[in-house]
C-alpha cells in the first residue's frame, strides 16, 4: 500500500534581510518513494515549481545545517521565530525560503512514523523483486541442459 503524507503551508521567499513574500507550498512524502520528499511551490504560474530531495536531508536540517550544492537546509531564528531556511540553487536561479519549524517538524514526524529510518528498502520491495526475478521456472531445466554435446565429449564405448 502506498501512503501519502502531505502538508500545505506558507513559506516565505527571502528577497533581502528586510523583505520576504509568502509562497504557498505543499510538502509531499510517498511511501512508494521512501527516500525522497517533494516540495511544490505555487507561485502563481500555470504549473507549480517542484523540487525533490532526500528526506534525510530535511530530517537533519531541522536540527543542524546540512547539504551542499543544490539544496542546503539549516535551522535558525528570525524575529524570535524558529524557522528552517532552505537554500535552492538551479541553472534558473537561486532561492532562499523560510519555513516554520514546528509545522515542518510535525510533518517530518508523520513521514518517520509512516516509514521509520532504516526501513526504506523494505518499502521498495527490492528483496521480493529479486527473489521473483531469480526464482527458477519449470522450463529452466531445459535451458540448463546442453542440447548439443561438445566435440570434446568422451568417446562412446565400442566406437
């Protein structure tokens, strides 16, 4: 069964230290894709802007600075509010987003209850898929027999 854990929330796009604008967003976690979190930003265009990154990155980013490259996350205080800052970089530009810590942490807790850390591979069914792929079939014994004995076979007696 594929469970989906979603949360709508308002992020703030930081334009400068003094100015930010609201950005409605949706956090999505699917047990069928247990290592990833998906964030959709609704910026007033026809389609939302979607980002996908490691769930572990967001879990760690709630407590301490982490990430490098395209996604960096760290907790901080802004005007006495606990927030999580998310820095995103792409060829199209960079964005610094501010998310409310309590709401993100509560949503992360729900994802961790849905799929506890360390149990992600069980969600993917890799072991079952490999067992099915490698299981012998009744016709396999036909493939294992050599239909044309090699020239190096032992000579028959009496020949």
